[in-house]
C-alpha cells in the first residue's frame, strides 16, 4: 500500500503545526490532498502536561484535521542536534512519504528548537535527494527523492511572509484544533503552572497574528510562510 503524501509537515513539538499552519493543512485536505505530520520530539520539556497527555492531545488534533499519517521521531526536546543521525531519521520519513511539499518550523523563533528544527529539516530535504546517502525502511532500501519545495511557517516571532494562505473559512476549526492541547493552553479547570502561552489572551494573539498576515492581502485570517528559493509563477493572472 502506497504511503505517498502530497504535503509533509515537520514540527519540533506536538502542537507547532496546529498553532502555525493547521488552517493551511485542513484547506489542502479538503481540496483532496494527502497531508501528514512528523513531530520531531515528544514535547517532554514542556512545563505543562506529560508525554502521555501530549500524545493523546495530538491524536485528538489529528482526527479533527483529518491528517493521513502522523509520526513522532522521539528526538530530545530542547537538546536535539543537527547531526547525521537526526538527518537520517528525517530523510527516512521524506523517502517513505515522498511529499511534493515540505512545511517546516520557522527559520528563527522565540523557542530555540524551532529555528534549529527548520534548519535540520531543510538540510535533510537536500540530503534526501542524494542517492549516495543510503537509508532503509522496513528493511528495504529507499530510493533517493527530494521534495519540490520547502516552506517555513511563521510562529511566535513576526517574520515578513513571502506568501500567505487565506484560511478565513477555517478559523473556527483551527481554534478547536489548537484547544485539543488542553494541558498546553488555556483551560478554566487547569491547575497547571502558568506559562507565556497558557493564558486566555494567547488565543487572541493567534487570531490577531492571522489578521495581521491577512490584512495586506485583503483577507480576514491568513497563515504566513517563507520560502527557500524563488517560486515560479506560470501566469501573472494566477497571483491575487
């Protein structure tokens, strides 16, 4: 059975993808594309919740989004490195799912894992196209392949986007997806310690950021991305 996906989203922590690009994910799934998520870590250094609750919350979010596959590489939260072994684990998933598009963490952000993950995934995407870098999956050698493009989603820090995706019609669904992570974000019955993202106002920040990204394009809510190379435009009339 083929495991090929159209879009593969890499995230340093469970909830990174949900916070930053779940509207884009759901929009593409609704358009008939297959999308998967690869979480690099289990989020075990988080101040709230446990590894077990993180897995349960990620499963709930996965169901709400309609994700076709989700994998956790179990790298060390806060301590993973850009090294050969980490790259190998990522290349295995790229060659396994053969995505046309990869989405990765922001190139720079408040949490140091985010920028490091963005660089790690970018370098792994390049290595994935080198046939001399050998990997296996299920004891079978994998063929070299390289995604057509790597796009980095925007997270906590504002980064001027190279393009935005209009997700205005997905804002309510996105907020429901984010709230799947009950231990991480605001929940009126929680007794967990307070963090910079656990207050009720953090949800307003998410919406405000999406409005900020959408306003220049004339849309209400958007998610922003940066590119690694110039995208080709076939026809100027395709641009909005």
